[in-house]
């Protein structure tokens, strides 16, 4: 049984998928399997993957989204570790070797992630070291607070223990964009440490029109995540009032930012409904009344809230 299972969900990404698979197969660490789950593609994905023969396990499913595709791959994965790779991203050849070495040396670590480069559709480098260049704080160690405050973990950089995945649970099918973020939260809430390597061992491909390029979709998922933590997982009871308060503040800020985006996109009815709901829950927040008033003035006269996030 291979020690690492490389999981690649894909949907109509044949244009980039070959190079992605090649970057997985080209690892200096050799004890792995590659599982590609085709989430209902209508392009040349199947013929491309089948062309790799026994080097890649191909699984097809009707289109259900990335969460379902990852869950299907993991139902078939036999590795002690899970390495995540999306269909248009790339790995450096030494990525798995560096991360498996780290996990072997840190048994309390549930997963390890790394610095990342960002490239565009033409392979032009947008950021050589994204976290460093943008000043992003990266979660590491015992980091429940940090993970609740920010989603600064790029999925293509993660190698996770299978035992941590099984303990935290599968990817939430209700989240089309940020299912990985909720999963990382579940891992750290169960007491696992997070490892980090400050080397850019992967390349994230930014594509216009992708799910991750839509701020509104991403924020919608964040709202569902915070509501899930409060209502379904009872984070106040399980992890204390402080953690519960952080999640409530994140929910408030995200809802307010969504109202701003809806207002700027001329979805004023949706913005007003969201703001009225926020006012019912937080009636003493005067800034919400100001935001609501702005939905009744012209777009050219409105401005972003002072603290939207």
C-alpha cells in the first residue's frame, strides 16, 4: 500500500491537468498513488487521464462539486497521508519529500502546509512567495484562534495525516468554494498542531472566472462556515466563550461585507434584507443603520463600510 495518496479533483480542466499530473508523478519521493476524480467533465479529461495507464487511478462521477470529488477519492485512498492537488496547480519536485519528512518528525501535527507561488493562466509569476509578499500571517502550531480568524492555508500545499482527516470528518458538500477551510478548522479544533514550511513548494494558478475568483461566493461560504460552527458544532460549549465570540465577530463582519458587495452590484433588495437581519441580531451597532441608509442612495454616492471584514 502506498504511503501517500495524492488526490486531484477535476472538472473541465484538461487544458492544465496534464502538467498537474506530471508534477505529481515527478516527485522525488516515490511511495505514493495518484487518484484523479473527474467531476462530470465534458472535455478531453477522461482520455487524457486514461493515457497515463496504471500510474494514475481514474474515477468518474456525475458533477457534484469539489467536496464530493475529494470525498470519493478519499473513500478509495489507502495512504497514511493525503496530499491535495487541484487540477490546474503545480508542485515542486521535492514537495512530498519535504513534507513527509516534517510529519514524521512531528507526530502531533495533523497536517503541514507551505509557502506558495501564484501564477496566471500563461504561467506568468504573480507572486513568487505569496504569503511573504502579501504579509499574510500563516497558521502554525497550536493555532485555533489564528485559523478561526483567517483562512490562510492553500489546499495545494497541504499534506494531511489520514488519521487527522478521519477524526475531523469529510468535506462538507454544502460548501462549493471553502470546504477546505472548514475542514482545517475541524482539524485544529480536535487538538492537532499545524506545520508550516516557508518554502514555495507549490504554484497556485489564478484564473479569471474560477470559483475562488468570486469574492461573493467565497464570503457566502464563510457565512455558512461560521453559522455551522455556532449552530451545528456548538463551538461556545465545546471550546469556550472566547472562541465562540471570535466566530460571532467573523460572522458579523462577513455578513456586513456581503451586504456591501450586494449594494455595489445593485442587488439592493438583497443588501437591505441582509442588513435588516443583522440589525435584528445586533441592534446596537449604529454602523448597520448607516449601511442600510446607503442602500437608499445612488450607487455613486455610496462608499465601502469602514470595517467590512
